[in-house]
């Protein structure tokens, strides 16, 4: 990879010669402007407004436009005298946890390559120190005529540097968030969680630029004199009127796209449809023993009820026929009981009379004994 900047990392009193290499590249398809009538290229020419002629690159310099429109020329010599200690040095100023860096500040990424054999040892020392501390280095450096802020971190066996915006270059999110007063219900959060769980994770390496691939196919077809392939038309999303319905549809679509038959995670949120206001509620049939009622089951139940009623009616008739016999038998039994009762009472009276007679007899004999004495 071609280096775009040469300098050194200043790590205290340690100096590490390095080369700056772009860590990213753009794969975007670029276009040229043409004249649509004949296909001729449209070019921009640098013309001096005072002389009305085209000038070369060697004749072009820098200037600052003042508020009144006047130009203040700035030469390369003026810039070389600026007090920038980081003109050829990446100066590390602090080490902080990586989570302290706001992703909004992060910009272009670069790889720092050790420049020559003498740089190998201090380069490795800085890399291992960053690994063991679980921190990143904050540095200042100068690139393309201005001082910049950077963050050094370990990527594999290399040290990468991310250009950072200065804190005052990041705008505050004023007027971006919706007005207060919006309430999110627990059911909506549950559905959002279910959708997140259904979508799950993905390997970023599997993602690709579908637009660029389709554009390359069109360019290849037209360069070969063929008809460009037509893009499939996707159904336009309907206007979302019910957030709950949209969430439920999203969960179903995500599950279908993931295979449909996958088992839901153990802690997956339960998705329930909410009845709309004013809509009549449907009574669900009661279940017996875990089985749903069906028309056939209802017919069987009705038949059983009819058979039960018929059996009950016949049993009543038989009981009515036996009732007179029971009454007659009851009278006979009652007569026998009365006779036995009367006999028992007579015996008891006889016994009582006998006891009374015996008592009187004893009472009579007692005086005769006294007289003998």
C-alpha cells in the first residue's frame, strides 16, 4: 500500500518512525459529465477572471476571502512558519478508555506502518502497551495543511489511527428529537424486543452493496450492446396507521425471512394481538380436556343428553308402578310393629304387678318378726 504521509509517533521520549497508509477505500462507481447530444466530455477549466484566460496549476496559489470580498494571499512560506509542532509528528497526549470516544467524532481511518527496521521494537512496544491497558491513545497530528485530532488503537498486529473531529465541531442534537409527550406502551416495547430478537445478529462481512452490483450489471450490459436488466419492483410500503399492527407484521416477516420454522428463543417476548377500541370481542369456545369443541362433538353431546332424558323418564314410570306395592308392604310392617309393641307393653305391665305383689307380701311379714322378738 502506498503511504500518504511520513513522520514519527512521539511517545514520551520515544520516537517511532512510521508511514501513514489509508485503511479504507471507496468502491463507489463514479461518473463523468458528457454532452448528451454527441457524448463529448465536459471539462472544467481554471480561468483567471481578470485576464479571461486559462491558467496552469503552477500559477495557482492560496488566498483567504475577507468579509468584503477582497482576497488575502497566503503563501506556502507563510504556512511553514506557523507554530505547529505536529507538522511531521503524531504526538500522543493521553491514554483513555475507548468508550470515552464519541463515535460522532470518528472520521477517516489510517494504518500506521513501521518505517524501517529500527522502528520495529518501539512500534511493538506501543502496540503491546495499548493491548494490555485496554485503552486507546489520543494524539495530535498535522495533515493537509491543518492540525488534526486522532485516536490510536490496535487492529490485529497493527496500529490504526482514526481521525477525530474536534469537540467543538460536533453539533448538539437540538431540535432533532420529537416533541415531549409521546408515550410508548409496554406492549409496543415487547413487540419491538421480539422483532430485535427475531432479526438477531449478523456477520458484517456478509453485507454488500446491492446498488453498486446492480449498477455494474447495467454498465456491463450497455457496454456489450445488450439490454440492461430490469430491476424487480418492490411493493411500496403502505401507510402505517397502527404501530402495533406494523410491529406484528414486521415480526412475522422477519421470522419468515429467517426460515419460518426456527424455534423461538426461550426468553423471546410473546406477541399478542390487541383488540381495537370499539370492536366487539369474540367469545372463544370453552375447551374440555385440552380439546376444542367441534360440530361433531356438539352433536354427540346432544345425543347423550336425549338418551339421558329418555332413561330418566322410563325409570320414573317403573318407580311409579312399584309405589303401591311398597305402601302395602309398609302397612303390614307397621301392623306387626304395633302388635309387638303392644305385647311388649303387656309383659312389662305384668312384671310390674308381680313386683308390687312381692313388695306387699314382704311388708306384711315384717311385723310378725318384730313381735317374736
